[in-house]
């Protein structure tokens, strides 16, 4: 089983902490953690080149990420809640997956969502109900589960024992999957 973890947070904070903990706990044959904040991902130009070519004309780190997405059995997508939506960095990533739209290139891949927000959990659930849900439906991804964490200040999750137990339960669930 190959697992690709993608952090859509523009800062090193709670979302990244959760994904790193999951990454460290995975007992799988192959795993990779992509921190979008460290990647060179250009904005989608809306040129529709990808509609005709199943590829993007922009030359940046998305070229490597495209390969990783196709190789993965499970994608774990982590995001903070920015105004009940994903941050611009993750939205750029999502826009740039347009070459996969209406293709079978990543169709039926399993996906797990991790959303971290400072407000109520219901607010963070709106992140899933909006951008994440459309992203997954557009690509024909199969949602295994979505996990929501409440944290605002940097480092808050690391100091929260209940959150750490929740992360351990996520790790156990992923390790028990037969993909």
C-alpha cells in the first residue's frame, strides 16, 4: 500500500503536526509527505491546455505531484480552516489537478481528509462540505473518512492529549486497511 500525505497549510502548524504524526505511525510499504508550503506550485492559468492534453503546460513541482497522486493507493489531505474554506495554497493545488478531471488517472483512489480549525467543528465540517467534497467528486475519489480537529494557536494540537489519542486512532485505522 502506498500512502501520499499532502499538507495544504501555508505554515508549519497544527495541520502539519497531525500529518507528520500520521506519517510516522504508518506501517505501509511506501509513504510520502508533501508540504505544499515548500513546493513551487504556480497558479492555474485557465488556459485549458490540460483539457486537450491530460497534462499541464506549466513547469513546476506539480509535475512530480501528478506522478505521486497516480501512484498512491490512499491520499491523506490535510488543511487548516480559512474562513470555512481551504487556504489559497491548497486551492492552487486543487485547481492544478484539472488534468485529472473527467479521466480515470486518479479515479477510485481512497482519500482521507484532516481539517483543523479554531472555531467550532461544524465550521470545519463546512470545509469538507465545500471545496474538499467537490474536489473528491470531480476526480471520482472514494472518501474513507474525514477527521476534524479544533485548534487555533500553533502547537495547540501537540499539547492536547485527546487530540493525540485521536491521531493514534486514525493511524490504527489506516494501518488496518486492506487496499
